[in-house]
C-alpha cells in the first residue's frame, strides 16, 4: 500500500538547481570556490532565511553522472532503478516522447569533435541544434547499420535506440575523456552476452567517422573556423525504469520541470511532472535566464511543485573555465533565483524554496566527482539556523547536517 509522505497543503515548493555549481578552492580565485567568489545575494538569502547542510546525491559505487545525481536530488534510488548504470539514454527518451520497448536499449549519443584520433571536444564545439539535427538525420540514412535508430535532440545531445541490445557494455562518457584516444575508449562488453552489442557500437562509431566529416554542415563549420562534428559517440546504456510519481509519493496535485536538456526533462516526466520548455534555453552560459524565471512564476501559479534546472555552470566546469563558471552562478542567482523570490514575496505566496547543485564539477578536473553538495532550504515554517552565506563550506554549520537518500526531498515536500 502506498503511503503519502506529506499532507496536501496550500504550500508551494520550488527547487533551484544549478548543475555542477559546487567546486573546489581555486588558486586563481584566491583560494575560493566559484560559489564563494561569485556575488550571490539571493542564494545567500535562501541560506540566511532557511536551514543548510550537505546532500549525498550519488552514493559510493554509482556513476558520477547527472542522471544518478538528479534522481538522487528527487529522492529516487538510482541503483534500484538502473543498477550501477546511469540510464541517461532512457531518461532522455522519456523527455523526447520516444517509447522504449522492453527489448530495446536506450543510449545517449553525442556528436563529438575528433583530432588525431582522440576526443577533441565532447560537444562538437557546442554545435547548434539545427546543424545537429541535419547530421543526425543524415546518419540515419547513411550509416547502414541494422537494428539502430537515432533521434535528434538538443545541440550535441541525441538518442540512440538499439534493438535487442545488451546493457552490460562499458561506455566512456566523452566529457570525462577529452584528449584520450577513441580506440582506447571503445565500448567494451562486461559480460559475454554483450560482445555483439559492443561490436555494433564500435562499428557505428567507425562508420560515423566515414560519413560525417564530408557533410556540408561540417565543411561549412571548418570554413568558419568552428569545430566539426567528426563522430558519433554512444554511452550510458539503460532500460525503461518503473518510477513512482510525485503525485503518488507526496500527494501533490501537479508539478512541473523547467530545463534545457532532455536528461532532466526525462527525470521529471517519469516523476509525473509537466515538461515546460523555454525559448532560448540553451544549456550554456547564454541561456534564457529571464525566460526560465517567468516560466517558473507561471508554473507556481498552476502547480504545487516546480523544479528549475540550469545547465550552464556544469558546462563551464567541463570547459575548466573558472571565470565563466563564476559568471554563470551570478546569472543564475540574479537573473533567475532573485526574480522568482521577488515574485513569491510580492505576491505573498506561501512557498518552500531550496537551492543546490546535483554534483560538483570542479574546474581543476573538468569532470563530475562524487562528493556531497551544499543545500539550503527556506521553509517559512522553520526557524533559520544561523548560516549567513551559501557555499560548500558555510552550509556545513547548518541544522540539516549530512543527508542521504530521500531526506532532502522529503524536507522540501513535507
């Protein structure tokens, strides 16, 4: 029998998630993290008015990717859903409205840039969605590999469906292996039954390197001094999970997710949340912060729960650019969070507001790491705990302590 974890009230809830915001102290920033160096009056306000702590979004032994971390933020047991795999592809399929059958494997597939047979960039120079769509459709007609189908997504992020594929395949996330040789990173079977799938995926990569470089889109990109999308790169295999919705878990009537990337939309869709797309939401530092703020305000009028995700700081971390990462955090604070908080206060809306990253993406490594992330929850029913600023170190003095599993989301949704 399903037990609701909270009673239905008029209280609204909103989570602001800055992907990869957390970091390590950086010498170029005077020994501060990007959060400490950034001017964040609104994130600090949530910390000052609320309660703070740390959240383990990724438990030991699990992949360090955004699927595991965002499921952890939402209080889902990623290991129970996907074992020790990410399941990114199947989550993105849910966002794209692609039904994954029981005998099908879903995978994320990137358009990547290649140089000297090594990964030059995981994003093909952040190729535009229009260019990428043309290349993906071209591959569908010219790869000549049976049992696979590509679905175009946003920028470099796309979906691969493999008929009768095995998920016991070790596939390297391209953003964690920039500069490494493709052959050394080729998909590898973890069990004998997966040998055929691993071979198929490597054949797909090799075939894409034959057809993509000479496409007019890539020829024009090279002429313009841009990075070409030289290859496809499949990774994060998974099968469709069964997830209880937020309505079932917490008794809310409705909820919404606002994002720019299919991964986060997919988590939201499977959690029973409405997908709200914002024009100009790019997943980069130039994303439409104001548009996301306005969408969040409208969503609060119509829903009990709103999840707002911004990808920009994660991408800056992957680029190892601390100056850009600080800027993305300040944009997040002032152009999104501040506007929504002003709206809540001006309209006297009873609301719980929380802020956190899904995982750290340290500039020093350019890759995700498994460490607890800073959390602040402003619940007007709760007394503030005395923490004055929001960053990786200040929150450790907060009343929430170190949280695991569904502790964070249950505190937000209570």
